[in-house]
């Protein structure tokens, strides 16, 4: 073999490995980036499982982010300093101001844990190698689908399901390896959006699997969320997709224990008029999330920004819910809406964090239509079960479509 042919062969191997998302031999920077991102890549599919802490948040992503951010922190990166530092400073300020206001140490530790994890992930997202995020997303989609499909079949065949994932009998929906069905479905849509923005033909199969993950979850919020990526399709495909989902869910397929169409049917079966509020009232989780979103982001926003209210969310929310009459009381001080939590607990610094993520998250979009689309996705994430410390959310925020 001649020297020229040997060099050509090595070049082809380098291109092939780079395209696959794996480190290429001889490319030290690429290999270092891969090793630096590897802890997060391994943690993303198992961010909620196994469960060793009370609540939904588990330490796996935080530990992985701590390891990874040391690899990427010293680099200058492509991101501007304001884009990198402003959200981090806002998140740290949120922790500081809540420290002076908190009355429950456990709530403070949870809130600080979320904000610190976000800060470390933001460092990796802004200065790390984005090329490996897509690989982690694809791995997660397949793993969650396999577990979700097993749970779906096991429930119907009477097989044991509790030991694998966090399924709770009677709670409704399929959670796969997430905390609950709404997490599973909402994150599946977010993963789908990330792959769509990559504009890579090899993502088609994984996009289809993501849609099945949404359907398996049976989550009302995820079904609504799914309308955003559907708008990317041609009109004929939108119609066919909507019709297929409608037939699949309504013709006794029962993709999940809960779902958009089944709830609409249950509410409207005995009534001649359709009231969306009845759907909200029919499900406790949806009722609490909608109520808390309205309270924290609309009714109480002035008091939150000026830090006029007390730090007891439960007392203030239940008093408001009692006056409204349509919303259930909450039994804890946990706030289900991530943007509302930041505003209620940290006042103006929470507002700065939310607005900075909205601004920096929509940079790098190629058109006004894409910018509006990303604003819609981020807004839904802010009122969904997706927290600031969720790696899929953080990497979607930092994703730039024009690169």
C-alpha cells in the first residue's frame, strides 16, 4: 500500500468515526470532549432511576455534570461571556435570596440542588461539544421505549412491572424510567424537538420512536406538547398524523391509562356542552399544575417580584384556590411549575433567570418561525414537569440550529 493510499484510508476512517459521534483516533480534542461528556451521556437515560432519594430529583445527573464541567470549564468556547455567565449568576442569586427567606431546610437543599445542577449543565452546554448530545438523546429514546413497551405489555399480561422503573399501579399512565407518565411524555417531545433541529436524516427512526414514547405515556400535557413538532410537517402529514393518533387512542387501543381523548370523552359523555375546565378538574395532577401556573405566573406575580409574600407556598396557594373554587388544595410546599417556583421563591432573580433562558435559548434559530417555535417549547417546559436541572431541557436551550 502506498503512502498516499494509507493517508486516504486514515482520512476516511476519521470521517466515518466523526460522523458516528464517536471519538476519532488521533483527534485528541475530539477524544477529550467525548470523555468529558461521557458521564452525562451515561446519566441521561437513568436520571430518575434507580431512586435513592425522596421526590423526583435524583443525584445521577448532578454527579455527572460535576465531573463533566471540569473538562469544559477552562475553554474559551464559542458562547459569549454574557450568555454563559448571566444565567449562572441568576441561578446562584436565586439560591442566595431563598436562603434568607426559607423556613424549611429540606426545601432549600432541594432548590439549591436544582440550581447548582443547572449551572454545571449550562457550563457544559455552552462550552462543551454539542455533537455528543444527539447520541445521548438517541440512546435515551431507545432505552425508554424498551422499558415503556415492557411496562405496557406487562400491565396487560399481568406480569410484574414494579421492579423495573417507577410505575405505580392506579396512578395512571406509563412512566418508563422517569418519575411519572407526564415526565416520560413531555421529555419524549423535547427529545423529538432536539433531533428535528439537528436536521440529520439518520434521526428519522428515532423521531418515530419518540412519538411512540409520547403515546405510551398517555400524558395529557405531552399530547398537547406534541402539537408543536407536528406543525413542522406538511399539511397532509399533519392531517394523517392527527387522524392516526385519534383512531389509535379512541378505538380501544388504550395506549395509556390516561390520555387526552379518553379524558375528553369521559367529561363530555354526560354533557351536551364542552368545557375545557372540566378536563382540568377531572385529573388531580393536571388540576394542580394548571392552578399553580396561573397562581405563580399571573395572579401572584407582582407580589413575587417585589418579594411581598411569605415563603410558605402551600398556605398562600391554598387560600387562593379556596377563593377560586376550581382548583384542588396542595398538600406540600413543592411547586410543580419550574418558572413559577423560581419567581415565587427568588423574586426578581428568578425573573432574570427565566427571561435570560428565554432570550439565550432562542438565539441561533434560523428564522422567525423557528424562534416562535422555540419560545413555545421553552414556555411549555416552564409549566411542565421539566425542571431547570433537566439535561434535555438545558441542552435544547443551548442548541444552535445555525451551526
